[in-house]
């Protein structure tokens, strides 16, 4: 008979997707003393301890996290795993930054051993920061994706990733022909897509590095595999937007380049989307495409301020992306804190309830995974993070004088960092806790 896992603690989640932020409090659930039951990687139930304890069999072991706050695993909707080793690179904006830092680092990923080493390091960074699902860029090398998927499969993680597709305006050592890109991508799809909790994303880097011939190959693959994801960049930097308009004068703006090749849609995720025209927002909504808001990256590269309020008004699905390595942290709490500041600079107040929604169920919805992850509803996959809200003297002071769960969550996202991650569970199993690092050291 399958064994039951019982977990006691305080729980917070959002029980259903929403179309406007005002709807969130009605769907927010906070159980101060709760009991979560798991079986074979799935959630059976979440209820109060008082109601649930009577259902436990005699002698049932209980993992006790009282004093901690348990939330669904964080969902990172845009990140580059090869850029982990050049995070915090100084002084450039997007296009110069790619040439000076990104492309040289990515050149190493033809080596399976290097790719395997960095995949393990990258996934460890995700888990030690409470991120249990991510949409990830590899490099042009198939070896980069094989290594990442192999490591994620070993951990039982839900991961979407793909090899970069790029045939121009990049160094020769990173470019490919459209035919080569098609062939290698198709082989990777056949090998990894829908294998366990792994999924594949077609990953043209961005329009400037994609010839019309390459974009046509991407279209063909999307048509051949209709349940596949599409992951790329859109309107991150004003110079980039101008470049795209010059390269594709026949198209009606940046997004229309992708839309023309039928690359918009429910499983299409466009990172950044800072400098969009109204018509582009409308196209994203009409095609049910999603966007990834990457606050630390946008600030670090000086790209601009994402219009979160417009995203809500246009009813476009949204997730939060750390965008490492232009982004400066793997930690979703710190990323949410920066997202709040981006809103403040535009007179938009992002409440903690909204922030945690974007990082959990909202991010899952942006990736079309909300039926599998994102909250503690029965039947969902058991991915969650245990947060310690008071790991410093300052946090202890603010946690103690916080009036309610909303203030505690807000303090977590403004003062929190990786120290607040007490442990991380994936697919119903404990996969990371600080003690495991101490033993390894």
C-alpha cells in the first residue's frame, strides 16, 4: 500500500488563477496550523491540523515545520543556466553585454563534462533558493540541454528547457545553419519532451539572431509538435527594438516577427516585454501568449521598467523570471522585492499577495502548468518550499511586530534572501536543506 507523508506547519497559497489583482485576496488561503498529506508525489489534502489529525493512522510519522511558513515551490519563468558563471558582469547594456560576456561563456558548453558540472551547480542554486520549476535557456550546443535534462531528471524536477537556435549576428563558434538547428532540435525533442516531468521549449535566442529561414524552421517544429513550448526574448532594450525593425522592415513591429511565423500561442513565453506598443499587448492577449517579468535583469542592464499594470489591464498571463545571468540573484524573494520597486517607480503598489501569486500559481499559469503545480490543491504535484521568516535579528523584530500574514509576506519579500529557505521539496521528496550542504562541505 502506498505510504502517506504528513507535514505540519503554516501554509499559504492562492487556490485559483485570477484575471485582476483585486480578486486575489478572495482566493488566498492561510492556515496557521495545517496538515498537508502527500502520496507518491501528489497532494492528497491540505486542511487544519484540528480537522486533519483524526485521519492519521496510528504511528503515522509527521514532519513538523511549526514556526515556519510553507508555500508552493517558486516558478522561474525565464533564466539562462549557462550564464550562471558570469552573473554580475560589469558595465554594459544588452547588446554589448552579449558580445563581451555572454557569448564567450556560452562557447564552453560543447563540452559534456563542463555542461554536466554547471547543470548540477545551476539546479542546486535553484533548489537552495526554493525554485522547483523553471523555464530555461541552454546554449546552441545539444550537449548543454542533454546535461541539464539528465540532472533535472535525477532530481525529479519539473523543468522546461531548450537549446538556443541562432544562425546570424553572433560569433561563428555559436552560429549554426537553419537545417542543423532543425535537426538537432528535433532530436532533442524526441529524446526529452514529455519524459517524466521534463518538457521541451523551442528557443530561438531573439529575432536579431534568427534569419527568416531559421524562423521558418522553428515554425515547422512548432507545427509538428503542437504541445511544445516556445521561449524567446521580446522588446527588452530600445536599441534592440530598433535593430529588429531595421532587420525586418516588412513586419509591423518586433512581436509581429514572431507572430508572422506562428510562434505566438498558449505555450509561448516572451521575456521582458518592456517597450511594447499597444497593438503588441493586444496580440499577446489575443493569442493567449505569456510574458516573463525580469526585474533584477531589467534594472541591472538599464533596460527599462516593465509595465505591470498594463499587463493586468491587457489580461496577459505573467510569470516572474530571475533571468540569471543578467539578473543578479536566483532568489525569488529578492526578485519580488525588486519587482515591487519597479512598480513603485510607476505609482503601482504590488501587494505581497500579488507578488507571491506571480511567483507560484501565476507563474505556473504563464507556463501552462497550473493544472499540475502552483498551489496545494488535491491532485497537484507536491513541490513546495519551507520558509523561515526570521533568520536575522532584524527579521525577528519585524516578524514579531507584523500584524498579519500580509505584512509577514511583504517583510519576507523585502528583507528576505536565500537564508530564509529552510528546505525545498520536489515531487513529494525533501531534496534540499542547509544541513546537506554542511555535510558536503
